C-alpha cells in the first residue's frame, strides 16, 4: 500500500480534443478521510472524480487505489470498481426495478452473491440510509431525495474502500437535500472514506477533513475547512466563496 492512502491522484492531465480540462492535479485521500472538492462549474471537479474510477481515461498521470495504479494497461477495472463506490448527480436507478432490486443487482452480478444473501445485504444498506420500509417501491414512487439515498445504499452495499460523490444533491429540491446530507454525515461518522464534489458549502465546513478548491483544471488551494473558509490565501478562492455564499 502506498503511504497508507486509499486514493492517490498523481500529476493528472485530461484533455478533450484541444480543451485541457485537468492540468496536473495531485490529490491524496487517507483512510476514513472526507475530502471535499469545491470550485466553479467547468473547473474540472467532476472530470477528476470520473478519472478516479476510469469513467474517464486520463490523458496522462496516474490514479492509485491502495497503491495500485489503475491507469496501467491490463488492470481489471471491474474488479477495481468493486472497491470504489460512485454516487452521481442523476440517481441512475433502474426504473423497472424496486429499491432493493437496484441495491442487490451489483451484489449478484459483480460479487456473485446468491439472491438471498444479496437481498439481506441490500436490506442492511437500505436500513443504513433510513429507507428499508421502501424496499419494494420503484424509483417513480420515491422522492428525489429517497432515490438518491437508494443510490447511496447501492454504493455502500458493495462495502467499498472509498465512495466518490459527484454533486449528489444538485438535482434535488432544496427541502430534500438535508436527508441526503444527513446520510453522508453518518457515513463520515462511521469512518467511510469519501471524496465529495458539491456546492453544499455548509456541509463542507461541518463535515470535511480537507477542502480542495479547483479552478481552470488546477487545485488552487487546499486546507482544512477553517483554512479555506475563514483564512483563504488565494484571491481566486476568495472570489469564488464570495459568489457562492452571497445567496
């Protein structure tokens, strides 16, 4: 294991044609750490996150999970992804399947669990997010906040080493955001390693161990929530925080 870190992003570059989206990003995530990534839209936050499980292939640089470089040729990315949970902005649930069916699917397909064992694990995960009573509901019978909590249950059921959250509350009505953040807070309290891209600044201040500010494909500033929110060193960070906290 490399330096004990769960995730290491080393000199990560990503271009789409002539557009350079990531310009040499370096990130480490320690076990049980919650790293929060903030920055304006288009700064590369989601692209960086998607490179961490090869939903996007980096142009150059490395991503290491527990010291294993997952960007080298011949890596079994499907096996690697069993260690990396991902929660998206759009919940990505199968509409024809119940909540428990959505949570159990990867357990059966990827972890090769028998149906009964997979459904037991899925019930545990749904209980964890406060939704076991909705196990037999379909996504169209659930609020957006409930659907996102099912998506989180699907991620934690796999018992990953880290969960990546890509704008998990941005598609939700404001009154539904709190229930999702409460689940994320409890996961943090239980020691889940998480990387969160989000505009929920209050949650970042309350829950993050470290905050990274990205702008134009680079990490401009990094530090504790107090260092970033109360003692900002960079003008770009100050300008961004002034814009997002004025509302």
